[in-house]
C-alpha cells in the first residue's frame, strides 16, 4: 500500500538547521509532484514547498524563500526539505504530500519545534 514516512524533525534553536526526509513506497514516485506542508497549532495547513516529478522546478511559500530547499532523489524514492535559519514561527507539524491527477497521498507528519 501507499506509504509516506517523514523523519528528521525535532527541537532546534532559532537560527539552526534541520533536514526532513520523506520516504515513499507503494506508488511510482518519479511520476508524482511532491510537496511539503506544515500546520501550526490553531492554524490551517499551509503549503511550504513543491517540486516537480523530475525535480526541474521548485516553488516556495514567501515565508520560507531563501531559507528552505526542497530536493528529491527518484532513485531512492525520497524527498527532502533542508531548513536553514529556522525561526520560532516555523514551529509546526510538517507533512509530506504526493500528488498526481486525482491521486493525493499524505504522510503522518513530523514535529519541528524552534525554541531556545
């Protein structure tokens, strides 16, 4: 069955870095656009970054541009989110998403907490 398993979350001080990973299985990873979303307590889920199926195009929310980088390795069926210069407002549960036409899959999420 389809699985998206996020890892790499944790507690980090402001200004620090984390690298999230999302390992995919159960579908043809290289044919799906991949995204990272996040949801902070009391807020709606928001799109953080998207990468096309070949990795040729990426898009970012204005709030993370210049600090976050999304990449993918189709040979490893994995998408990554490198997060630098983290701020307290980046605190949220981060979710991996795979989308292709009507197919829309989600991971279980990984907590990122930015605090001193």
